[in-house]
């Protein structure tokens, strides 16, 4: 009991105790024990964070982009120096392996690196002589206070999709972390201050719906970035839009991977194994459905895949050679087990049953593999967010494409094939925001942007890359004329460029 650490929020670069009644217990999913607690941020705490961020806004936007970039160069160095410590914080609270935690830190770091070139990204267009003696240019200006609400499953990478871009663009930021895995995001905030960020530019809180509602409704908050589940994201999108904010809400998924008859099945099998069961399936880009084209493809694939699923090395993040850690909570484990029961009850064939894998008292599950899954079953339709893979058999490529395109989600989709025509057709016609060809988890790198389609994203902007820069800035177009270019007399008619 005594070694449970109490976490604090960070407002104006200072640690602050939350004032809400609710206290969150943070578990180590590998042991099932509480390791940290945090008293939630109250509505007043969030208001204070927003007001501080607003007060610092004018001064921060006046800092030149190259000075902002200099701070981010320092930040990059600090993250590299602290990678082991950050990875420990992630794995202790999430359960993923240390190498996987380091992988997400590296992906977040790429966004920081992208932001060190903010000068270049904010470079504008200039057109001389849009009309006689008249020039036009574009500016991208910061919005003011922006806010981010992040999920439990990427405690480093997802926050880093947001605040480095927003802050590099000259905004101030209020970050609301997941109550399940907040320690890494709090430490990353401290490192921003060590890197030279002025106080109050990034304020980081842990809280629930009451805290989020303040962010969505407060008139000083100009933009909301959300990453999390679809029901929450959809309601956040509605509420924040109603309050005239920009919103990008990146949500749940059901990512399909098509295996064509000509695919290299060994390559496909290894790819599927990592993509379906890595991080215990708790990734928004995890592959949760494999569509096999032709029965022979299905038989051969399952023959290779099933023993590997059975033999997955499940254990705590710090144990040697572990491939898959626990799921994040007992609630998650119960929900996943419930889905497996539904799959069995609805008639799918449970080839590998991961329900009985127990490793100490943690929230462990083994990998589960279903064959003969039908598109009407709940294990096919819903996001399970656990180590459960469904195989759906179809006869033709066109059936596979039609299935994906009629699914409610459209985050990622992949095809495994040697046929360039099929791959190209798939890339052009599949209804998903991120597509892989012989790449199972096609997460775009930092200079590209991340975002799904359909019920995987509400709002029009994907996150990070140039989409992120556009999301966190407003376009202004300036048209100039100097005295030497002024024409005689008033003009009462609207002038086209060539007439003026
Ligand atoms: P979640 O929706 O439960 O929580 C996300 C955030 O919203 C957390 O900060 C949480 O505190 C807050 N929240 C929860 N309920 C709320 C409510 N009623 N009102 C206001 N705020 C609320 O999601 P999670 O379980 O933390 O994360 C897993 C989900 O996130 C999965 O659905 C996964 O697919 C999705 N995800 C999507 C992406 C993507 O880029 N599309 C990336 C990572 C995770």
C-alpha cells in the first residue's frame, strides 16, 4: 500500500494535486496490482489549465519558429536519453513488452523530428502580380489554445502525434491523458520543460468525462484532437463541433488483411502473427480479420498459423523473449472473453482458445484464433481490442474487397499478394485510410499523416504530418498593393485578376 505512487497533474510547469472527488488507481497489468494513484483533475483544474495556456499564448506565438524548433531539438535529445525510463513507465502501466514500448517512443520521436523543420512546414505561397501591382501571399497562423484527449494504448506515441505539432505551430496546449496509463505522458511533459519550453505552454492532466466536457465547451479552446474509441470519439466530435471548435477524432477499427492465393504464405503468416497478437491486439491498427481468398489458401495459412498462435510466449514485459503481454485491465479481459464466448455461440470455429492462459495474477490471455467467421457475427462486426483473430473465407478477390468496403470501420487494410494488378486495384478501391501491400500494419511515418475513413475518423483532418500542421493553424491570405500600383478612381465592380 505504501509503495503506491501518487501522481500529480502539470499546470504552468508545476505539479498540481487534482481536486475532483474521483481517485484513479493505476494497475500493473502483469501483476494485477495497483502501482500508482491519481486524484482526477476537477472542472476547475481544467479551467485553470486552459486559462494559463491562454495567458501564455501571445508570448509563445511571438517566439520565432526557428527558436521553437531549437527547443524541439533539445526535446528530441532528452527523449533519446530517457528512452529506457519512458519505456518502463509505458510497460508497467500498459503491459506491452519493453521493445514494443521503445518502438512507440521511436514513432513519437519521428513526429518531434518532423516538427524540428517547422520553419519549412510553415513556409507560405507568394504570388507576385496576381493583378497589376498587386501581390498575394498565404500565412498559416496558430489557433491559440488547443487540447488533446488520448487513449491508454499508446501512452507516448499518441500524445506525441498532437502536442509537438501544435506547439511547433505556435499554439499552447492542454493534454488530457488516459487515466489507465498516464505516467509516461506526464514525464514527457516534464521533459518538454527541461528542453526549454516556457511555463504554461503545455499543461497535462488526468481526468474523466467532467474534465473532457470543460475542454469541449470552453470558449478559449479552439481545437480538439481526440484518439480513442468510436462511441466516445463520435460524441466528442458532436459536442466540440457544436461549440464551434475544430475537431479531429481518430477512433476504433477493424483492420482486414486479405491473403491472395499467390501470396508468400510464410511471409503472410509471420506478418499476421505480429500484427494480430503484438501488444495483445490493443492497437488501433492491429489486424483483427484475415480474409483468405480460396479454401486452399485458408487451409495452408491456418496450418502454419495455428501452431504459432498456440505457442505465443505470453508473459510480463520484463521477462526474457516475451512476445505478448497482458491486456490492460480485468474489465478488458472480461470483455474479450465475452466476445470469444459469443463467437463460439454464433457458430465460428475456435481453432485456438486463449482463454485459459494464466500467468500469475495479471490480466493475461493467450492468442485466440477463429476460423469460418461470418460477416454477421459480433466478433466480425465489433472492435474486440484484444488478441483475437477472425478468419473469413471468401471465393474471389472481389468478395474480399466488398466485405471490407461494407464494414463500418475504415482505419487500415492490407493485401498480401505477388500480383501487382491486384495490389494496385486494392490500393485504389479499398475504403480505408491507410493501406498496406505486403505490409500488415501500414502506420504512416511522421511526414505522412495518420487517419482512417468511415467510423474510424470523425472530422476532416488526419493527424501529424502536413495534415497536422494545417489542423493546428489557420490560413490567412494577404493581398497587397503599394502606392505606385494604385489606379485612378474608385472601382465599383468586382475585378477579375486579368481586368484589374
Ligand atoms: P476510450 O475511448 O475509452 O478513451 C479515450 C480517452 O477518452 C481517454 O482519455 C478517456 O479518459 C476519455 N474518455 C473515456 N470515456 C469518455 C467519455 N464518456 N467522455 C469523455 N471522455 C472520455 O479509449 P481507450 O480504451 O483508452 O483506447 C482504445 C480505443 O482507442 C480503441 O477503440 C482504439 O481503436 C482506439 N484508438 C484509435 C487510434 C486511431 O488512431 N484511430 C489510435 C489508438 C487507439
